[in-house]
C-alpha cells in the first residue's frame, strides 16, 4: 500500500512521504482526527470555476486523506461534510453536495472495503434526500463488519441540534422516573450523543484559514488539540495531513493537570 502510494505520487526516489510516515508512526498517533473541510469555493474561484467544482475536487481529497489516515493508524476520521446550516446555500449547490456521498461511495466503496474501513455517519439522516440516505446506509451496511479505521461522515450535523436532542432524551427519562436528574453526568451525556461509540477527537483540523468551529462537535472537542491551516481543502494532501500529525505530536497535552508536560 505504501509503495503503491509512493509510486503513484512518483516519489519513490525522494522518499519524503515515506520518511514522514515513518516519523509519525514512531510516535503516538491521534486516535480520532476530526476535520472541517473548508475552502472548496475559494479553490474553485481562484480557477474561475463554479463553486461545485471545488466540492468535487474536495471529494477526491476525502479519498486521499482517508487512505493516509488509515495507513498511519488513525482509528476514527470524522469529516464535516454538510452542516445543519449548509441548507441555506443555493439549491443548486445543496443538490450537488447531496450527490457527493453517492458518487464518492459508488467510486471508492470497493477500495474502502479492501482497506477494511468502516463507514459511519453522524447527523440527522432523516432529512437527507432518499438517494443520499440510500448511498450512506448501503455503505454503512456493507462495511459494518470491517474493524479498521472508521470513516465517519458528519452529514446534516450540527452540534447544537445534537445537544438539544440529547437534553430532550435525558429530560424525558428524568420526567418518567427512568433516571434521576442528579445521575446525569459526563458519561451519561456522552452516551446520548451521536458520537456515543467513538473516542473523543484528539486533533481538530480546519483548512482554509478560517478560525472557528462552526457548530462542529462542541462538546466532544473540549480537550482536542486544534490546528488551523491556510491550505484550501482541495489542496490538502497526504504531506499536509502528516505535517498536522507531526505538529500534534509536538504538543504537550495536560487535560487540565500540570503533569505529562512531555510532548505526546
Ligand atoms: C466548505 O467549503 C465545504 C463544504 C460545505 C462541503 C464539504 C464537502 C466536501 C469536501 C466533499 C464531501 C465529500 C463527501 C464524500 C461527502 P466552502 O464551500 O464553504 O468553501 P469557501 O469557504 O471557500 O466558500
């Protein structure tokens, strides 16, 4: 797999990606990497292309980044593909974005299965068009027994909506006497979020120079390391991801304590 990737990038002789891979693999790999994939529109504009061309190119980046993440041993890769606020975009763009999961999975599902990747999703699936829902459900079904990296798409996802849903569930159970209000703690809240079965993100990356969270995993990112890069998502390649992991590995994570000042 590594050699194949290097041959494809024609860098077998340079060995730079190989060096970077070996380097990051010798240190702790972030178990869960979450990415806000931003900058598709600006990438297209710079080339006098319609915005949707940027999204299409961004889809190819999804493949590259999923492959390299899997290769270095990331356990969960969560990608913010469509937010609960993205419905406000022009209909043409929304329609295009809704077709991308289908196109992506039609093209690459075989490859994901071969690489033992499991596809999952967070977000409100019920509001997606039938064709989008079908593509995602099929990918989830066909990869459910894979035990490699989880490729987790956040589709029609919004952290506030997720927290409202969780709060309502817990309030309902408290009102019916199923739980006591004073039993509500972090673990219980975690278990009612859409990420219940996933570890918390260790590393959050946002591309394109924007420095905000845009309603993405607000609870779950409490102790993640943040990285904001100017690179536009369609230009974000394997070397960029590896550099982000190297940067993560140089950080000292203390989770509020004063111990463990050594970099991870
Ligand atoms: C934000 O960039 C990007 C999105 C809202 C969509 C992200 C979607 C993809 C990268 C493709 C997803 C692929 C699959 C397989 C689901 P923007 O359009 O806001 O960029 P701009 O800020 O430059 O305008």
